[in-house]
C-alpha cells in the first residue's frame, strides 16, 4: 500500500469518549486495538503520530494524568483504545488497584480486541510492571506486540540489548511470535510500520 491512503485512513479519526469503569464502555462491532504502557512512555505522542493528529491523545508532561480508557474511531472502521498508564509509583494504592482492574477487565473481556500494543521505553527497557503485564498477556493468551519508544534518545547498542532481552523473554515464555517495533515519535520513525500492521488487522 502506498503512503497516502494509509495516512488518510488514520487521519480520519474522532474521539468517542472517556471511561472510568469497564462496564460503561460501549461495544462496537468493529475491530479494536489498544495501547498500554508505563506512565510517560510516550503513548500519547505515538497515538498522535499514528493518527496524524497533534491533539487526539493529549500529550502531558504530568505522568499518570490519564486515568480512564479513551476510545477513538478511525475511519469508522476501527477503534483505538488508549489505556491508562501504569507503574506510576506515587499513585495512591486505591487508585493503583482501580486502574489495575480497569485495565485487566478491559484486556480480558473486550470481545473485538484484535491486538494489544505494549509500549516500552527503548532506553529504559523492561521494568517489573512491564514484566507483570507481559506475563498476564501470555497467561491469558492475549495477542500483543511490543513498541519500543523514544529510540532517538537511545544509543544503538543499548537499544539492541533491550530488544534482545525482550526477545529472549518472549521466546522463553511462549511459542507464539510477537512483533517488536522500534519507534520515535519525535523523528516519525517506525510509525508507518505500525500503521500498516493495524491497517492489516482492520481488514481481517
Ligand atoms: P504518555 O504519558 O505515555 O502519554 O507519554 P507522552 O506522549 O505524554 O510523553 C511523555 C514524555 O516523553 C513527554 O515529555 C514527551 O515529549 C516525551 N516523548 C514522547 N515521545 C518521544 C520521542 O519519540 N522521543 C523523545 N526523545 N521524547 C519523547
């Protein structure tokens, strides 16, 4: 597929709503993908890049500000779900618990969910909270892909080591194949590969 139709597909987007409780989230008879990761991983910036919309997912300097699940419609064919960031140490325990159940309920129960994109900072690599998330996906047989973010600020050797660590972890724990995308929202790197992948899921 050429570049332009892909960008057109993703730039035809609109905000559907923001949901604090799982059972309030409307169900659409359309394929859905979601984005998840630690707070400040660069999730909003990435969604804005994919959708060519500077404001769709609000980028924030304050980590952990988004505590709800935000839905967006893409070209009336596909749903994006922006999940709350996790692993934000200074959250009160009650809020952490609430977000934990919101995220797990969503991932386990959402019937049209085609794929989860798990974002990991290319420089920081996998943290304990990411490991817990990955183990949950594997245990529940959830289809997911890893997106490494902010690779512009990460030396090649470190990035390659982090990729190797993730590959080893996934190979040791599952017989499934998982994609790993390397991206920089700042430099618009790796975005097209993700668009292509999601576009493919929408067509299935
Ligand atoms: P979120 O909390 O996961 O939604 O992350 P944001 O998209 O709000 O980004 C968190 C911080 O990382 C912000 O200060 C962004 O400017 C920065 N950031 C996001 N994407 C990139 C990137 O590709 N490269 C670099 N160097 N910084 C980024």
